[in-house]
C-alpha cells in the first residue's frame, strides 16, 4: 500500500514511466520515430522539447484557463514556435551539426501532440506548480525514449556513438529509417508493459488499451422517424433527444456506454439528469461530460440498453469487452469526448488519498 | 496545354505524396494522429478533407511568401516561424468562420484542431520549399497529404482490428507493442519504394 501511495504521489514516475507519452498515450510518435537517429540530435530534441512543454504548460495553467479550447491549441503552436525559434536560429548560426532532416523536424516540435495533450488534459485544470511538474515529468519520459532510440539507432544503424566511430562491421542502416524506430519502439513498449504487469499491476487496467467494443444497439433515428414508446423504458423520450444531449455522433454514445453497468434505468432518468446538468451549464460543455461520467460511474442503479433501443442488440453486444488491446492512454489522449483524463484521475486519486 | 501541365503536375505530386512516398508511413508525419483516427473509421472522410484543406491552403500561402526576395535569403529557422504563423492564422480563421457563421459544435472544432495542428500539415510547406515544387505541385502535395493520411489510418485500422481478434499474440505484446511492430511493417513496405538498403 505504501508503495502504491508512493507511486500515486510520484508525478515523475507516473508521467515519465507508467503513463509514458509515447508508449501509453501514443503521442509524439512522429518526432520520436523520425528525429532520434543519433544521440546528439536526440539530446537536442529532448532539451528543446522540455523547454517547449514546460513553457506551454506554465502559460496554459496561468493564463489560458478561460479561453476556449479551440483557441488554446493554436496558442500552443505559436508559443511552441516561439520557444523553438531561438534554438533553431542558434543552431543554424553556430553550425551545430543538425543534419538537413533534423532541421526539418525541429520546427515540427511546435505541433507535437504531447505538449498539447498535457496542456489540455492537465495544465488548464491544475495549478501552475503541478502543471510545470507534470510537464517536466512528461518531458523526461519523452526525452528518455528519444535518448534510448538515439543510442540504439546510432550504434547499430550508423556504427557510431555521439559521432565517434565504433568500428562495427555490420550496420543496420534500416534502423535509421522510421520503420527501424517503430521496431525498437515496439520492443520498448513490450518491456514497459511487462514492467507494469509484473511490478505495478495496479496500473494494468489504466494503461491497457481497449478497443471500444461498446456497441449497445443504440442507433440514430432518421429525421421524422418515431421511436416506439414501448421501447423507451415507458417514457416518451426518444433517442433523438438523447442524441441532442450527447451529441450527434454515434461514437459519442460509445463513450458514455462505457460508464453504464448492465441493468435497468429508464431513459427518462438519463434525460432528466442530462437536462439538469445542461441547465447548470450554458452548453453541453466538457465539465458536463465529466459530471455525467461521474454520475454514471457512481450511480447504484443500472441501465438496460434494450429499453431505449429500437433495434435488437448485435450479437457482440452480449459478449464481454474484448481483451485489453489498445491503450486506455489513447482514450486519455482523446478530444472532448474524454475530458476526464488520466492526469485528472491522478489528481483525483491523490485527493482521495489525502482525504483518507 | 498549359492547363494540362498544371493538372499533371498536381496529380503526379498528389499520387507521389500519397502512395509512392506516403508521408505518414515513410516519414512518420502525423503518425500519432493517424493512430488515433484509425480507431474512428467514420471520421476518415472528414479528416482527409480537413488535412488536405489545411495542407493546400497553408502550402499555397507559404509558397509565394517563400519567393519574396526579402524572404528567400532568410535562415531556415525564420521560414519555420513564418510557416507556423501561417498555419496558426489559417486555423484560427477557419475556426472563427465555422464557429460564427456555421455554428459548428465545439467537438467539431476539436477535430478541426487535431486535423490542422499536426506535424503532417506543418511539414507540407517545408517539403514544398525543399523540393522546389511549383504552385500546382504544392497544391498536389497538400492534397496528397490528406490522402496519405487516410491510407495510413485505414491500414492501421484494419491491422488493429485483426490484431485485437488474434488470440495468439503474447500477453506482453498486446496493445501498443504489437501496434508499433505493425506500423513498422507498413513503414518498411513504403520504405521499399525509396530504394534504400536496410543493410549496409
């Protein structure tokens, strides 16, 4: 238990290792795969990335909380470009050996997904100090991946280390291509998964990726099509109303159904809850998403999907969810659909522990 | 005749960018986003259109700026700053128009941000400049980027689906490990077009 508490409190361990941005959140793959061909380049990218992420998270936490999300993501690009420019300019003027390809990838750091994900999922929801700490932890995690890739690729792909010739007879130049990086990333991800399975099993569930196997027979009604009342839990709400509240995209049902347990509640209950939540907020905001998730996660009553579906559930709806395959971290890296991210979960858990 | 040349320039570059030298799988541009989108096949069309649109527009704006006499001589880092500024401006403009005139949802704008602000779209002006593409070719590379993205996402989606049903994958390889290995095979396939040796 003490060990678990330490891990939960250790933002560095969580941000850098357990929820590594590349292996678990599947972010920053472009830079990691393409720009880590040698140690020096990886080190330069690590430094620039750290500056970019820390500055973005700091400003996001300090200034951007009230801005709309669509505007914030553009600001991350502008700030990132501003952070990277001095490094790129300095490297160009002083002749630091960035090859032509690296000169192309360095500016692309400005739009790296790790920074924007952590700004959005953590920084804008947390105080400045914690945001910077998280940014630093994530940078360490990303930088570690870059350095490991850089070392392996340079030694085995180029036969050198930090530019010094090691005199190796065989050089796997394919490792210098992105495909070589993906092979190494695959094995590194395997090592991380083994580590979590063996030593941090409490994080198994959260770091395991699940394919969204959440078809529950819900479907969208065509315009003018009326759902039979008997199939709506006795209420007069139609799925169309729920769609209005949940959004128009069928995938959005899938997100929410993950939080419902088998059983029975009426569609009216859901719609009423949703309406109440919507009234408190001018629009169906991300905050509402979060609260609805909490509502469905915590409620004692259960839901019968068939009660408000107009079509029979497909056979796979009866089967248990598929074995974890794809990362939960991926969902955390989602957009509005999963505002309540892992970082927030970290926060919640910490608070809970504090309460205890 | 001139029109045909422009059209052929555009089409050849688009096909080259999308299929022969798939920017996502060969160079890993936008690979994080491709992985994400691969789980949402319904959004392929939307993302293809958005990425193509942003690539074409930002590329088309950056190309004439690059050719201004006062800009040509500037260091690469300054060009990069210009490209980032152009992309941010194009995205914000599009978002404001969609928000105020078409009243799109915040969810749509989030997807717009993912489609616009990624390494694939930002790389297009760099590629256009380095390859000295004509205006038509730069439009083609922008269109090709969108197609390349959906090709990659579709291949990934297909693979992920099959792998999720494969019970013979060892436990520690399930999830991201096997996903990365699968991407590496796809990447190797496209790398074969480059003619480079993987052993030397």
